[in-house]
């Protein structure tokens, strides 16, 4: 192989490495699929899209802000930027650009006359290094601040700590049921950590969104993965879906009602509008039927002849219920609720006791008592007990033992009497 071939191979290798690096850079600038992100559906629409000078920047967890790109820096989704803060600067990630930012600002109720901060520059290596140093102190700061709050007897819980990008400021997120006077706490924290202190009160849902976790469904919490806003959840959402009002099952990790109760309640409310009212009674020739339960998905209703307990349950579809209601309004009463031919034959299921599965005591073990022989071994051959010969030998042994004990007692009494007489003669 000649020198020219080697040079050509090295050149092609360098071109491949550059292509790989460029592809990696493009991958890092793809929109992140993390929490609280908005899909940029205006990305493919040409003309006037990139003229808007506002960008959306996301910081730790759920904190976001809108900043003005006054110097027209070419920014894309996924770029790490240094933005204006008070005091100093903060480090965040660009999550949205273009005209869609205006809609997000309107959704966030940001007023036109509000003070909007600027984007300084794309983050430099020195900025990122200082930012990583500040992030490394957050966990230790949170633990120490909890101990300080406990020593001051403050009824509050510090759930998270977030350092600013330059490390000059720390935000303490806390939860409290009552109003807390934390002026002394701020003084102690400022003296301990040598930074500017800011206290922010959050709710239980916001804490779950910041910390994260796994829900009972086995997936990450919705509030920390994809939800863009927190909506209040009422117990009426469970009533519309016929869910039992069990607080242990309806509450999430934040001890509040689960956010997923609101996901399908609109579909249930819309479906209930096309079903008969639950307060309507159905009159037939033989009885009066009251509503018992509803299957919204099958559009079937079950009626009972008693208001309080299930009695003589009959299930009909919604169309049949509307027919009977119309007939009752006209003063007519059908013979029965179901149509002719709609009655389902009762299935006679016969079960055979294959392995004693119907027995109540099928899991109980029969314990057999095992007796011992004279030599100490188990007598497995004769489970009914010892024979007469064995009983006779046992009686003889007992008699011998009793006679021996009687003789020993007589000898002991005789010896005591001799000792007493000897002592009296000596006196």
C-alpha cells in the first residue's frame, strides 16, 4: 500500500468522524421528550414563523420562563442558554421557539406590560461547569435546611432546593398547612450557605411534579412526565364514572385525588346525556321498577323492584327504557320490561367435584398420632395402639418400680429410727 492510499484512507476516516459528530449534534438539538413540553405543530409551516423574538426556556423540573432574544441569536430547541436573572444569570434549556411561544404566553396569563428578561448568550463551557457545581450542592443543602427548620420548630417541609446557574442564589420550595414566619430561617440559611435565599410555597401536587415517582399503574407520575398544567380534581369525577369513593384508592402519592380521574370524565358526562335519568321510575303491569345501576359502555340499565336493595333485577338497553318512559307518559303500562325474545335463557352450569375442590376442609391435613414402643421406636405398623402383651409387660414394670420405691422408703425410715435411739443412749 502506497503513501497516497494511506492519506486517502485517513481523509475518508476523518470525513466519517465529522459526519458522525454532526449527526450527534443534530440528535442533541432534537426537541426533548421530557416533562411539560409542548409539541411544536408550527414547525413545518413556512413564512413568518421564525420572526418572533421570544423563546421558552425550561429550568429544573417544572419551572419555565419566557425570555426575549433581543440580539437575534440563532436558537433552536434543545440549546442551553444563559438568561438574565436577579442577580446574575441562570442556565436553562430552550424548549420552544417561534410564533407558538406567543400562544404559550397567553395560556400562562402573562400580561403585555410585564417585565420580560433577556437571553444573554449560548452557554459557554465555563458557564456549564459553574452550573454543574451548583447542582451538585442541591441535595446536601436540602437535607441541612430541613434540620435547620426542625431546630427552629417550624411547621413546614422543604421539598426541593434549586440553585441558580451562577450559584449566587438558591430557591427553597416548601409545603406548609399554615402560615409560617420564616424570617429567622432565612437569616440562618443565608449565614450557613452564603447565598441569596428565596422561599417559594408549593402545593402537594406541585411537589409530586417536582420530585417525581411511580404511580400505582406502574408508569411515571403524569404530573412529572407530560402534564402541562394542574387542574383541580373533584369527587364528582368519580361519581360520574361509578367509581367507589374509597379514599385509599382514589388518592395519589400527593395524598390528593388522582389527576387521571379527570381524563375520561368528559366522555362519561357526554354518554350519560344520551341515557335515561336515574330518577325516572318504569311502570309495568305487575310492578314498579327503580334504577339500580348503569353500564355506560354497553348502554344497558339494570332496574330493581325495590329502592334500597337489589330485588328481581332486570337489565334492558337504553332504547327499551326510552320506549317504556314514553308509554308511561301516555298512561300505558307494558306487561314486562324486556321485549319478547330478549330474555336470555338461564345457563345451568354443573360442576363436578374433581379433586374435592368443593370440600370446605380440603386444605386441612389429617394428623395421625404415632405412639412409641418400649425401645423408643415409632410403631407405624399398629396404628390402633399397643397389644395386650405390651400392656401386660408395662403393668409388670410399673409394679416392680412401685415395690422398689416402697422398700427404699422402709429402709430410710428404719435408718432414721436407729440414729434416734443411738443419740438418746449417748445422752
